[in-house]
């Protein structure tokens, strides 16, 4: 082993900080100006556009070995990234249910990165803000102050955490020590045939398997059939299973249907089941004056998953899970290694937030949520929820008034399922026509929507989870769909 250099020998230590802070300040001001222009002018741009081959090829560049001036790095970002987004901040993006971000939240993300705190826990301001935002989420859902919760990446992980606590509480054995193989009677979870696919992933991840998740049929409004659920629970007990958890959905991904949370809370209490609510689409209706009645009963759930990056419009990513039983929540995940033992004072003199989830290393997600809530207040966010739901009703009315269009499923909140109809076209031919309309809307940069299948019927799907959407955008959508449908049918007839 060589000798260490002495203090008199030349030894240059490096850093990632710039040599010229003034030049970085100038570039940073330019980036902020460009960002404001980008957001303020979003309506004038295409919702989405395909990348030219030159841009696509730029992502095949080799690993950089030598430095590049940061101004040139930003030039590449501006040229190859900013012009080709997914499009979800645009007022006519209605595809997957996402939320549309906000500029104050983006500043919060920037400041969180500058501050650089790790939210695994510790005695520092960011950790306290993280807990404060979770407390605010509890208040929004009507959960008691002594409930627990944690911020996570999004709904999938939030749901997995809720289902994991349910598994450990209902297993009847020390599942952390002995594993799922020690469970005497196989656990059974229940959800509607419209529940999100993340629950299957969750069951597989938790070692219970897809077969432990029983899908229950839905009624005419696509809500879980409570009577069918009762029969399934009875059948499973007789067959030797242990019914453990009901997964209620507050806003299905296909249509926005909301299960009867009050009835499910009553049933879960009677049957000694854990009630988990997947509220990643609709839980935040609890803050909406005109629509909070739709999620009445959510406060009775044992756990709830929700997404601040949807109806609180936080920049990605920001999910949250709340658990009524704080002790059960912590006991599912807490581990205390020797290097993270709490102290009576100093940085380690605080609860470790990582004890409530899967991540030891956690980003400072809370700041972007906190800043936007402070700026606007929860009352405004509630009005925006009501606004989107009213826009869903408005679009449904436009569709019902247009002979060329038809609703395929009832519109319960802000998700509208419909299709272009054409005399003589059915089945796969009608599906192909509607898909072509959807793709041309994307190609022309007019609007982005998705398609799905509801009870065997293919349809187009508009999810209005966007604070920038106006009714004029929805009127334009209907007009363009009718125009494109007629053009495609006419062109096909000519050939």
C-alpha cells in the first residue's frame, strides 16, 4: 500500500460544483424563463407528437467519457426532451388517469433536490414536513390523528402496502418470521372484476398468488355486487379458505365507478375482514363540496391508497397510503439495524419513516405537495375536483346529443366511455374504426385519449383529470371525432 501524500505534495481534490457560479446562475435563470414559457404556452402546442428519427437516434449515444459544458447539456434537453412529452400537462390529454402537474409543485421538486434530504427518517425539517403532509391526507380522508401513513411513489405501491398490512394482521401466524407457507388456511382477498391490475401484482408480490384474489361480478353501474360478495365469502369459508380482505374501489380505472363503501364497511365488520380502499382515482372526492357524498364511508376503511399526483396535481411521483392501526402498519415493515438505532438527541432523535414502507432511501416528495396546498388551499382543489366531474357530465351530454356517437357505460364521475358508431359496422370492424379515430387524434396533436373494453364492449375512454381542461376543449373533441369518423368511413367506401 503506497504512502499517503503529505500536505506539501500537490494533490487536487475534485467536486461536482461548478467553477463558475455566476455562469450557472445565468443559465439557471434562462431555464426558469424557458420553463414558464413552456407551461404558459402549453395550450398552443400539440398534445403529443412523434419523434423524428434524429431525435430518437440521440438516445443511442454512447456513455459520455469527457465533460460537456452544462449549457450544451441543457441545449440537448431542450431540443430532444421538452418538445416530445407524453403530453399529460396539456388541457386535451385525457388518456390514462394521471393528473396534470403544477408549476409551484415543480419548484418544490427543484428545491427538494437542492436541499437533498433523504426521507428515510431522522430529526430534520424535511422529515417533519413529510409527516405533516401525511397528517393532511388523513384529515382529507376523515382518518383519526393517531392513524399512520406514508408517502410512496404512487398508487401501485400504496395499494401493496395496504394489502401487506392486511395480510400480516389476518394471517394468524408471525408472517415476517415464518413466511406465507406457515399460514394454516389460505387467505382470500376480494375485489370487483373492474379493480386495477396492480392488485394482482400486489398479491403475487406478497406471495399469496393470483388465485388468492377472487374477482366479484359487478352490477349495472359497474360497482361490486355486494350480494355476490357475501356468497363468495360463505363459499370460501366452507371450502377451507380464510376470507381476509375486501378491496373496495373508489373510482375504477375503466369507468370511474365507485363501490358502495358504506355497505362494504358494514360487511367487512360483520365478517371480520380488512377493508382496503383503492382510492387512487376517486378518494380525493372527499374534499369536493358537490361530490364528497360519493365516497362516504371511506373514513371507515382499515387502509386507503390515494394519489396526490392525480387530483392534487403534484408532479410525478407522489402516492400515499393511510392505515387506521398505526401499530399494525409499523409492525409490518419496521426493522432496526445497528446503524439506525435512535438516539436521545441529534440527527437520529426522531422516528424512522422507513419503518412504514419498503424504501429505506426515500425522496423528499412532501415539499411539492405542501407548497401547492399552501399556495391554493384545499378548498380550491376541492372545486377543481367538482369541475372535472361536471366536465364529465358535460361531455356525456354532448355525446348523447350527437347521433354519430354513443355512450358504452354510465358516466359516474369524470371518466366517459363511448364510441363512434356507423351503420353496418360491428365487432372488430367497429373497434378498428374507433382505434383509427383515436390514433389520428394523436397524430394530428389534437387530443390524447385511450381505449378500453367494458363488459365485452370496446370503446374510447376520456379521463378528465386535468385542471387546464375547458368545456371548449371537450366540444372540439366531439367535433373532431365526428369529422374523422366520417372521413375514414368515406375513404374506406371509396376504396
